C-alpha cells in the first residue's frame, strides 16, 4: 500500500528531479498522474504506442522483445525510481519493447502532450527535466555496461 505522500515528495526522491527546486517540482507534479497496474497487466506492447513518460513508484516492470523468429525474451526488469516509457519524448511513436507489470505496480506518469504544453509555458523547466533524464540514462548505461562486463567479460585475444 502506498504511503500518503504528495506527488512532489515522490518526485523529490527520484534522481531525475534532484536538481530542481520545490517550486519546480510542484509545477511538474501538477502534470503527473498516478497509474496502477495489476501483476501481468500490459502497459504497452511492442509496436504499440504509449504517449507517457513514467517513473516507477512501487513494484517492478518487465521489458520483453521478440526476435526474428517471434520468440519473446526478457530484456530486463525495472524497479522503484526507474524511468519507463517512450523516451524520445514525442507522441505517437511505436514502442520497441513490450512492458508489463511484473508485480502490482504504481507509476507516476506525464503525458508527452502535457510536456509539450509545459515546454511552451516554461521552457527552462522542461530543459531541466530533459537534463535530469539524460543524466538518468547515462547512469543506467554505466551500470548496464558494468554488469555486462562483469557477467560477459571480453574474450581473450
């Protein structure tokens, strides 16, 4: 069960929003909505669309892809404070993976159209949000590269 905590407080716990002031987080928090999913429920399917960027508050999400033989493979699992969604931040794009709730799931989501509207109203805030997202992706990429090099070291020459 989710604690009684404001969306602004939830955002403050996430690395993407660490560089923001309380007022900036409040502006963004007013655009987010809570979405709840049951275990196994599909957020979006590979090839489908989902015009949101979300952050896992509680639970886990599995990402799966199909290969050229149509065999589905687990790509990875995200946990609390992970970002999920179609991160090029443009509406009507096709999903490269299928995302499903691995456990009961609660996410904070912002529609891409709301980000576009906010971009017109407060471009500096959206730029700060994008910078936080870029840093988040850089951190995730570093962790993934470390994991891959530990689990699958390069072959000897």
